[in-house]
C-alpha cells in the first residue's frame, strides 16, 4: 500500500526522518519496500507557488496567452503559455511557476527525460519561465492543462514545501487488513513512536428527510452479507474534487474521477472500508436487495465489460435487477455521471470467501475486492458511510438525509482475553514495565482493565480479528517495543548433531555432475494440465490427484512425470538459442488406488539442437543419443555405480532403435532415448529431442562414496583389434563383458569402434569391431602371452555368444 506522509500526518505526528520511520515499520512487521520522494528534483529557488495577477493576449499567436505571475519576490514575471484552462482577463489563480534554471520533465519526449528551463522567445515574446503542468513536474502524465492550486496556497512558497511529498510503499501482512488504510498505518506509527493518534472527526448537519423514507434495504442472503449500511445525499454538484485531494489519491495509486467517486475512494484508503456510490435516481423501486445472482447470468460493469456470472455471485440489486457486483465493481446503469444530483452511499460487510471466489471467477481484482477478501471489521460500515457523506457534502454540496439505513445480522461480540504479564517472559524470555505494556496496547486500540497486580482483562478492538489469545498480545508488545531489544542467548545444552539425509547428499552431487556436463537446472510447476499430458500421449489407469479449485487451467493435476513440463521448457528455450540442455530433479506423484499418490524423487534430462557453439571453421554438430548417454554414464559413474548397463527398450513416447533402459543390478532405473518426433512436433520443436527420466531414489540407493584406486602400470600396453560377427539381437555391451571376463586380469579395456551390416555379413547378423588393450602390472606382456589371451577371448565369444571372426 502507498502511504503519502502528507496524508499520514493528518492523523499522527511524524517525529522521525522517513528512513527511520520506514525501519521501525519494517521491524514491526510492515516492510517498507520503497521510499518515493515527490518533488525531490524541484529547485527550491526556481520552482514556486505563484499567483496570476493578469492574463493578456499574445500579440502574435491566437492560441497563446501571456500570464503575469507574482511569486513573492520583486516584480511579477510574464510567461507565455498555451494552457486552455486560463483565459485572457482572468486573474487570481494559484499556479506552479518555474523560472530559468529549473529542471523539468520534457512533456514531448517518448521516454522520460529531463531538460533545464532557459529563457526563450515564443513567437517573438521572451518568456523567462513557465507555468507548469503535472507532467512537467513529474506528477502525472497530464499535460493539456496547467496546475491550478487551491486558493489558500501561499504565494512565494517553494513548491517542494507545498506539493512535495514522501510516499512509503508498505507491504501489509495478509492477516492485517485493518492496515490497508492510512488510519491503520497511523495507529501503528502512533504506537511505534509514542505519538498521539488523531482519527478524523465525523460530524455534519443532517437536514434532509429521514433516510428510511428514501431507501429500503433487504439482505436476502445474510450468509454472504452480514451488514449493509446506506446513506443518502441530495442535491449534489458533480465536479472535480479539490486539487490536494486529487494529489493524495494519485500519490496512493488511484485515479481521480469526480468529487463524489473520489470521496468513496478517499474513504476506502483512509478508513479501509470500501464504499460505493450509486446515482440514487437510477435505483428502481427505491429498494436495495443484496442477493445471489441465481437466474441472472450476465452483468455490465462500470468498465463497460459484460461479464458472465455464476449462480452464487453476490449482487446488489434494485427492485428490477442487479446494479452492482457486491464487493467488486458497480454497474453502468447506476453510475454517477455529471448529470447526477442525488447520491446513495453503500457501506457494507461481505463474506470474504464469496468475494474472493467472485473476483477470481471474473478475473477482476479491484481495490475493494482486495480488502473484502481479507476480512473486514463488521463494525466499520456505519463509520464509512458517515465519513463519505461528510466528504461529499464538503466537496459537492447537497443535503444529507437524517440517519442511516443499517441492516445486519447479530454482530459478533467484542473478544476479551485474560492477559497475565508473566506470559511475556515465558514466551520471549524478557519482561517489560507494566506501564509500557499498558501504553503499547492502549495505543493499538486495546482496552485494558486491571484485575490483579499482573493480570488484565483485555478487550480486543473489532478491527483486530487476528488477535485471539495471550500469545498474540505478547507479540503485539514485543513488536512495538522492538524485536531487536530481545536478548540473544546461546542454547545452554549442546546442540544435537546434524544428520545430512543421504538422498539429499546425492541430489546435490548429481546436480554438480550434470552442471559440469553443460546442463542447466530448471524448476517447473508441480501442477500440470490435462492438455499437456495429452500432447505427450500420456494416460494413466488410475485418476491423478487434482486441485479442487485450480488457479488456472494449466495447473490442475499433480504431475506423474517431469517429461511434459521439461519438454515445454526446452521448446521455449529453443526459440531463443540454437541448442539447449536442461535437467530437473524434483518429485512426481504416481497415482495409487484408494490412497494418496506415491511421491518419488525423479531426475529428467532434455536436450536438442546444436551440441556446441560454432567453431572457427564455422561448423558445429547436432546433439544425438550418445550425448545423452554420455551424460548418464558420467552421472552414474560419479555416483560410484559400476554394475550398470543399457538395454534396448521400446516405449511409445520414444523412437524405436534409439531408446534404452538404464539398469543397475536387477533394478530398472529409467529410460533414455530419442523422443518420438510426433510428440516433439506437438510441442513445436523441429529439432530431434533426446530425453531421459530416472527414479532417482532407486539410483541413489545403489550409489557409493567408496572409491577403489589402483596403481597405474609402469609397463607398456599392447593394443589389438578384433572384428566378430554375432546375431543381430545380441547387444554390443554383452560382447564387451565377455571380452573383459575372458581376458582377466590382463585386458584393461574393450572399446567398440566399428559397427557394420550388409554383405558379406549374412542377413540377421552384424559385425562389431573392438579395440582391446592388454597390460600387466608386473611385467611387459610377450607376444606369445597376448596371442594366448586373444585366442581365449575368441573361444569364449564363440562358446557363449556363437560369435565368429570376421574374415
């Protein structure tokens, strides 16, 4: 919430510099995100409050005039202006005058830029300064007219002293809707700085007829509206509100409209009670009915949009139909216009859940709905109606009808709490003087009655729905007195040893390995849409766990797999770069019959496009299956897993012949391979996509931190090649294992370097060529020993796999 200090000072004396005040508010639970300084760049000796003493015609331009402006220093200055809101012959207006040397905003620049004002001849007349619009002073984008200040603006005062302001951007906690108001923040400041809290005095003459003679109110659905208060002001004049009121509204983030609508917004920001003003003469039957929409299916709101309603939408209706969506926005038919003469003021208390549901359903969140959905004080509506009537009379004239129409269900009684001061020390480890406790709680609006030396009966103010027990009162005292005063002490007992979960250790290790392999970690939502599952071609025999009231159609089900979300993220990245390699390590939720889903930590990898940046030859290559396989091999080996293998796999989501299961021991850990091109196309990816998904918990169960180290042999190795022919279905990995087993302990590696099908290899067969390294730790192997080992390998291949040497 934006809090202008000029407005805040109406209700509490500000004793501290803005920075210290912001610090105190932040430490008390109201974080000040930003301090904005309005008028910080206005030169105090060059920008003043001036008064027009004469407006003369420009001798050379019909659309320009010469304003003679007194600014309290020597002779008045003559400045040229094209402002349409001052005319020849007028005088007396108070304006913002800038003299040469002032730094202003360029009103004609497409982006905000500043210029230094210089004496300039305009159509032959020298202008040593200018009367300013709001845009030139960086107050708003309004540039058509100049600022006309109130009649009591002091001539000659630096404009920074008159219009300058400091605005605090305060983050209000969800449980403190009372502080979505200037008065709420003022009450906090009064308690924090030990200042007097001065709420506005609401007093006005009631000279009109009895309000009950003018309007009848019926609450048809009291479960959604606990209180509805109405007031009537007759004979108003619709015009702009006073300039300083407009400035306050703009500073607080709201757009001024007219004096009546501005009064409703002013009260909402001041008291925290949303107000709505109807054109009284447009209320048919002189009756207000608060009811559900039921058969009403559409409604046109003030912004001109026709909106669809659901049956439980709470409406404000007259005798013939709806006139507003309760707590959200009014309607076009009852809008206050320049022709309006009589005003009906609405100040109500609506069900917070109903307003939130309606606001989300309509996709329409307003300042009013923001407050209602957090839960407001049920005792506040009459005060809001009276304050609005008071301001409308001040700014628009008219006559206020006698009394209020106040329809409500039984109001909740004020809550009382028995408060023992000893609870302070029990909860926070320190005590406070009794006088200080009484003062703090009193300034926050709590009423205390002493029942004993250390015991009080505390009556909670109706605006503090968050205070329900002694602990809440302890918190109020501690945060106002200052959390920083609470002593810090080390725990006297030794702390228990921190046990680092084994799975978490391997998660961190896996991330380090994957990042080292050139992959980027991503995080996607745990909720997924049916559309995304369908695009990936996924279906499940058991229903997925879904959210009863999803925020968007894209976040409905708890994801059973990471692949669709990861593929969508990959597709997005490929729009901006030629290649992408990403991974995610997160939980999936596998459906179970008559039970909650099984949560499983899962690792998914996705890559596509260029393998690397262009080299100096101007060439690169595309990522392929073996890039993905290499990353997986690096990962499992870095996790201390050696008994793994890749086996041919078939899966409808992957491309046949380029898909494999990762198996460790007897456990199948997951799948990797080339994605089905149809799925890639559904996600608008033109490149070949390679993906993997593993049960990370199962993978981590095989991981080991133990490492076996061997001395490097000092004797030379012998490398020989061997080419064999085997049946098509025999995996190359199985051939490698036979070679390694047959040549123990002298074969150090067997690397596949050639694969061939076709003549002269018979049909149903394939040729595999391996480079075999022979080496001993204690001697140089002789030719005879190497030949003997080679023969043993060939015999074992023939015996176990039916392999033959390729001629």
